């Protein structure tokens, strides 16, 4: 059975975010990309900027993310549709209490 392979660079009607995380999921940097901005180009530009600052990629950003390292430190650069500063629940939980019950 073929696997579904989502395209993180596919055009949508929603803004996206390029987020740089440390490995404890703390936001190091976050940039909002408006609808219509070239997503692949924006990620490539973010990677190039980090490489200019001495960061080395540990792969490619083909899937919308890439790990980087410099001087024993690692970070994760990710393209996401979800605003990382938004603290609303990301998924349904059957264990959450509901005020209507």
C-alpha cells in the first residue's frame, strides 16, 4: 500500500511560520510567512542565513524541516502551518473535561 507523503511546500490559503527551535522545544526565532510567499525559497533563505552564521545542516529541508549543528549545539528549523506561540490544544483529547457535561 502506498504511503501518503504530504508536501510541506504546497500552496494553501493559510499563513505559514518558519520556526527555529532548540532541542527543548523553546522558540529561538519565529517568522510568519504571508499567503503567496514562496515557501521553499523562504526555507532555503533561512537555511542560508544560518549557514552563513556557522551552522551546518544535518540533511536537507525536503520535508519542511532540517536539523542544524554548531559548536556542539543542535537546533531544528521547521516550516509549519501552526503558530508556535499559540497555546490552544493541538488535538482532540477524550480525557479533557467538558464544561457542558
